[in-house]
């Protein structure tokens, strides 16, 4: 019997990449799996929404938000609609490769894990060489998160996270923006579940190529790590 993977894609001003990522997903079929692709247009001000509407054959459901609410808010809206046995988060840019869905799902399919994180810092996969201080910031946030959650993750801030649907749907999520990453990590750490990590490819982009996360989000992440682990 086939299983279903719900793929939640928040989109904010990604007119140059959204079609490419949807085409990559369509080429990443997994044996005995059906895909459910849910796009949340998070108040885009460019042509993203029109481009998505013009390519209805590449996804299953579109949620349009009139104003930008943030990645965490968009993910919550996607979770409300997801009907899959498993749920994966996918950015609308080209930094992460959907061909790795199978690798990310394997620990869950083999009954080893309830949640699987990708890691840009684990293994021998391709990784674009980019910002030194951005990497330092990611590793610091992961270290701080690990110290308070008692996990030994190598990449807490990674986009690619796969969940058994019943695990993530019972978690009460609050953060609207990039604070989603430390919040979900803190909250799954408090559950009696099995968490795995697998090394993934990473094709990061520069700010002039559309990267949005900034140092301000780093301070917000620190706040979320302290808030959701300690209080």
C-alpha cells in the first residue's frame, strides 16, 4: 500500500526559482509513495503568485496569504491542510535538492526514526562554499540549542526536516518567522521520540541571489532557543 508524503513549500518572492523547484520535485518520485505538494504564497510582492497559478499541474494545493506573515506562520497553514503520512519542509529556492527525499525518509521508513533532520555539515555531499560568519552563526545556534535540549544535532537551522505526521501535528507551534526552527527543535526534544540526522547537499545562495535570513534572525533564534527550552 502506498504512503503519502506531504511537501510544504512556503513562498515569498521566489519568482526566479519556484518553477524550478517544483519541476525538481516532480522528478524525485519515490517507489510506493505519492506526493502531496502544498504551496503557501506568503504575501509575495513579485510575480511568484501568478507563476504558481500558471503551473497548476506541478502542485496539488495553493494557499494564498494576502500579507507576508513569515515562514513559521506559512508552515502552520500548510500543516492544517496536510493529509500525508509523513511531512517534509521544502524551501522555494534551489538551496536544497528534492532528489534527497528518499535519503531523508529512509530512517523513518525503516522504523528507526520519528523525525529526521538533514545536515549541511555532516557527511561527504556537495556544499557550496559561501559565508564564513553565516556558518559560524549556524553552528553557534545549534550548539546553544543542543546545550539546552540535550540533543547532539549538527544543523538545527536546516530547512530539510521530515516528520511522521502524527508527531508534528500534535505540537502547538507559535513562531511566525524563522524562529520556527529552534521552536520545533526544542519541542520535539521534549517528546519521547527518535530523532535522526542525515548528511545532505547544500547549494546556498548569496544575498544578491535572494537569500533572506539576516543577523537579526540570529538574535530572534537565540530568544526562541531560550524561551522554548527553559520556559
